[in-house]
């Protein structure tokens, strides 16, 4: 469906949007009511079943092919292969279980329905892209209003007043991810004149207030990074100011962790020490990790040996360390090359695109992806399919990818017209 407006959502769109809503719901404060666990993949498989039924057309699978001459596709294919190889060949003894099979299946499912299917739909239809962003912005606004009300009038399950902004989530660190999406999408809407100045300022103040009361410096780093990228494209003066704020915030966070100025800093340092110790246990764990499910199990079992006795903590709170812990440094390298190649190619084609709205869509995607990468240097949900951050990252990565494909196809047609 190219260059046409969508006035009604197809059944495939509805399934994918409901899936994204479910992923948000699964990590909110409400799943305990229905006894839903975020890492339960049964619901994902149900969505996959209905999506495949609704979207099954043999010609789509026959026409789904990669341009293996393109480095982006090469790095993606190699990464997915190494994830499967690490889990079900190198570490098969400890990963031949429902959780490992479920997680790898969901990786593939999310890449297909989000990176390929939904991203292409959004790229082909501006109206659908705007509706998608509207949905995210509406959720961010409702979550912020809920945060504001609970912060000033709410009480937690122990009868104590909330002292931080949590919104629909259990942790303010989780809530801070809302604003890594909210700020760039709000700015994008203002830049393309979909939002006037007054609602822009009101929402900006609301988001900023709620972000500050998450007390999440990782969230501050993520949001400042998104703003840094957007100001780089539009205002060098504000870029310098944002860069200074980002350096101060990031430096204070790193120093706090290194100097162990707080209990949380000591905890994070011990989590990092645990991950490094497990990764460097031998050559095999360094190169191939422990597999998708056993990595978190052994991390939780071994962290007490490094002095960390926190309950319900099974990851190192750094997405690079978690990825190496699961799949090894051999798998990390093509994954990072995939991200870097896609982002830099997206920035390059932005300068040669004439469509202002599409150009700003690329800026938005780059800012969100880089903001989340920066934030996940202190968190790790960037590579965890059970959290809504990874599914949304895949959508914006796919949006960049299909802009590259569209531009390459257009250039090829021009070349053939001129010289064919």
C-alpha cells in the first residue's frame, strides 16, 4: 500500500496495536490483578497466531527477500543467526526450555510484525504514521496526568504517599522511559505544525515536571540525548546548551556509581562486577555467552557471591553487558554494526530528502533510538522483548530502514531512466 491514506485500520493493524498495548500493560501496576507476568510469552504466541492468520498471503512470504548486498541486512541476519546459535547450539544444555524457546520465538515475531510489517506500513502511509505517534503521545499524556495525581494525592500499597513519579508503572525508572518517547514526539508534532504553541508548552511543562520527579538520572540522560539530536538538526546554540547539560548529568551519574555515593550506586557497581565476572569466566562465555534464558538465571544465582543481595534482580542494568552475557561478544559486534550502520545511513539520507515531514520523521526516529541507547547504558530493557521499549525501538528502526529502501529504489529508477 504505497502513497495512499488509510481511513480505517486493517485487522493486522489492530492486532499489532493491541499487542503493543498488551506489552505496556504487562509491565504496568495492573497485571497482578490478572496474574500476568511480563516474561510470560503465552500471550505473545496468541497474538502471533492471530496475526499470521490475518496476514497470511503466500505471495507476501515469497516476495519477502533481503538485499544481502546491503550491510544493514547482513548484520541483522548474522545477529539473529548468532542469537540462535549461542542459545541452541553452544549452550543448548542449559537453554532447552520453554522460556528460551519462547523468547527467541518472540524475537523473530517482533522483528517480523514491528520492524518489517508495521514499520513498512507507517513508512508507506503518512496518515498512519501520524496516528501511531498520536497514540504514543496520548498515552504519555495520560500517564503523566496519572503520575501528577498520584504524586500529590496517591498512596502506595503500604499506605504511604508517593514520593516519586510512577504513573502506570511500579518503578520511576520504568516511568522515565515514557519521556524518552514523549519529548521528541511532542517536538516533532510542533515542528510539523500539528500542535500549536500553547498545547506544546503545556505538555512540555507537564512532561518535564513528571520526569524530574522520577529522580531517574538514566531517564535524564535519555531525554537529554533525544533533545540533543533534535537541536543538532535545528539549532546549534541549543545543541551546545543541551550537550553541556548532558555531559554534566552523565558525568555525575558515572561518578556517583564509581565513587559509590549511594546505596543504588553500590548496587549497580556490584551488578556490573557480577556481569563482568560471569562474562570473563572462560573463553566460551566471553565469545558466546550463556544463552537467552540461562544467562539471567546464573546471574541471579551468582550475584550474591559478588556482594549483591537484592531480590528480583536478574540483569546487570546495562544493555551491552546483558547482551554479551546472553549471546557473547561475537554476537554483540554485528548487532552494534547493524545499529550504527542504520542510524548513520538514516542521517545521511535525511539531507537529500525533499519531503519535510519525512525528513523530520527520520530525525524523530534517530533521536528516539539514540536516546534509548544512552538511557540503556544504565538499564537493559533495550534488548528485552517482554518490555515495550524494545518493540517500539524496532518500529523506529524499521521506519529508518524502509526510508533507506525507498530512497535506494527511487535512485535506482532514476539511474535506469537516465542511463538504461
